[in-house]
C-alpha cells in the first residue's frame, strides 16, 4: 500500500508541480550524509510518520460476494491510515529551493485529494484526501524531526494523507443452502408415554 501512495504522489508532483522542470522526485531520509551526496535538484518526499486514524475505523464486517451475488465470506471494514510526509526542495541555491517549494505548494493546494488520474495500484478509484502546510499537531515537532535526522532545519511542507486500506483477508462462510432438508418427526402414541 505504501508503494502505491509513493507512486501516486510521484505522479502528482511530476505532472502538476514539475511539468517543465528537470527535477528528480526522491523518497529518501534527508540526512546530512544524503544531502552531501546530492548532485542535482530534487524534491524529497520523506515519509516520517504512519499511524491509524482509529476514529474512522469501521467495526462491522462486510459481506464478500461472488460473481453471482452470493455471499461467500465476510471481510473486515475499511481502515484509514494517516501518512505524514516532509516535502523539501534541494538545489545549490536557497532561492531555487524556495521557487520549487512554491510551485509544489501551488500545485497541491489546487486539490483536497489526490486526483483520480494520478492514483496508482490499489488506490485507483479510491478517495485519498490530504492536507498540506497545516500547523503541526501538539505531539509533533518538526525541529525534533530535523534533529533526529541529524540535519539543520530548512523550509519544508508537511503533507498528511488519509489512506483507506481494505483488509484483503476474507473469512469464508459455509456453502449456500440450495434446498430445504427433509425432517422426520418421531411421535409416540399416547399409550407409550411413561409416567
């Protein structure tokens, strides 16, 4: 599922923010060592947090049906995961980084979710809403994140997607009842009843 989100984000960024630019889109941790090895301009899309949005968990099970519409099993409900990405621009000059981040921000605020034409793999046909550049939640600190990465803070965008995941496991049910079984009822005659 994560690789489908990455592929969808790459498609969105390359097609809508970097359409005419020779900029690489990467998914690496922006550590000091990584930054020192960069040779060309890049947008780094670093996944730094993944957690379930338990407030949206569906508790009920859903029927799984075959091509004839018969119930063949049961599936758990959809679960939603919040995936947080740190988006940064990497070039040799800060003014170029700001220009890239500006283009990225303008492209992202055009949408409330990843457009269907950019969705890849198992995300095709699903709604994947996101927020960009909102204030950080109280339990998160971007300065702590940069410290953990061993680098100095730089301008970045915080992108948070809510990704639906349908559990693939199906619990099978018994075969359908196609006819009514015959039942024989044995009755005792009244004189055979023991007291």
